[in-house]
C-alpha cells in the first residue's frame, strides 16, 4: 500500500480521494491439517465497514476447500476453511480473495497441508505422583511430520468438568510418537483440599488432586475426555509427639484419620515419630495413646 502524504495547506477545506487496498491475505497457522478447520485473515484499507468479501479455498493439487462470504469490519476479516480429510502430504493450500464492489482481488500465501491427525495411546508413565517425581507423557501421533512441534497442556481434573489448566509447554513429534517429561510439584496449600467429612455434608466425597494432559495440534486439542487417564497426587505425613516435659512419646500407639476418611494405626518409634508415604493429601487428625512409666 502506498504511503499517504498530505501536502496542501490546512487553513482551508480540501477533498481527498482515498484508494481502497487489499493489504494482506494470510493463514493464521503455518500448517493445514486434514479434517480440521483452518483460520484465514484478510486485512484491507479504505474499503469501508460492511464491504462484501468472498473467499475461495484451493490446493495446489486441485482439492476444494469451500467458500466463505462475509463483510469487512474495521478493515479486517476472519474466517475458517474446511481442509478435506483426503488431502495428502506434499499438497499446499491457499485462498483467493475478492471484494467485487471495491474492485479488489488477490491470493493468500501458501502453506503445507497434512493428512488427518490421529492421536491414540495417550498415557502417563505412572498412575500416581509425589512431589518431585518426573513423569513421562506419551502418545502415538499419526499424520504429523517428524520434527513438528505441538503443545502439551496439563489440567487438574474437576468432577464438574471445570478443569483448571496447570501448565502448557511445547513438545516434538518424532516418528509418529510423542514423549516428554514433566516434573510434578503441588503448589497449592493441601490444607485447602476438602476432607471426606466436609464433602459428605454436601452429598459428595473426598477427591484428591488428579491430572490429565492434552495435545494441541493446529487448532485441535486431543485428550479433553481424559484419554490419558488420571494421575493422582500422593503425599507424605510426618508426626512427632512429645509429653509436657518435652520427652518423646516413644513407642506410643497412634491413630491417624486421613483426609479421605480412612485410618492408619501403629506405633511411634523411639523418638516419638512416624513418617508415612503415599497418603491422600489434605488435613488429618492424630490421636496418640501415650504411656507413662510407673515407678
């Protein structure tokens, strides 16, 4: 688009004729995947709000991507074209733009097309995670070129489907396979996890933090139905008990009511301590049966 310059005097009224321009026509992503929609964007200048636009999608090898009609708003138009499922590797897609009333037409850039993506066998390397554990996330991904970058997203599962996003990071597909590592760390306060007793007041039950992951390829996110399975957070508990005089409650019996309502029983060691692994995270209650030696 040429530069606009105004060199006339400003102390009187002038009439200026503005020329309409098709500034750009482009795809919002660098690859078009078969069976998905691909977003397109068109930018204009001085065509006026409501100017009619027509877009036709095509491919180098003759595939048809359909047609979009609409109007320009604020010199911009966004739309989507359907990429055929039978599109093949090596093909390229592009679209033609026409604004008939403005006498404008043009063609977009060309981007590579790929056959439909199929994601399967999504899984964690373990079913439980403890603080500091490194989990491997894996999946079979067919229809994506080796070396392509995708986005992995981890959610905390919610029974009401209001899943909270935790983290998002890039990963690379290699020979139809995705494998990447993620170090688990629980950053919230476990005291805020409702216990089973609290949840029962509302007709529910204890629900420990659980996680699933998804893979975003193009505009498609795979795994939203928890196909990866749920990863469960397991915590640890450490108890130290002492008498009023500061001496340890050595070998005393203990009973712990855990956040999920279950109980753990046993004896403290000679230092009045016990350390328990793989416990449900959340608040717990401890009862110590201390014995006093009689002289």
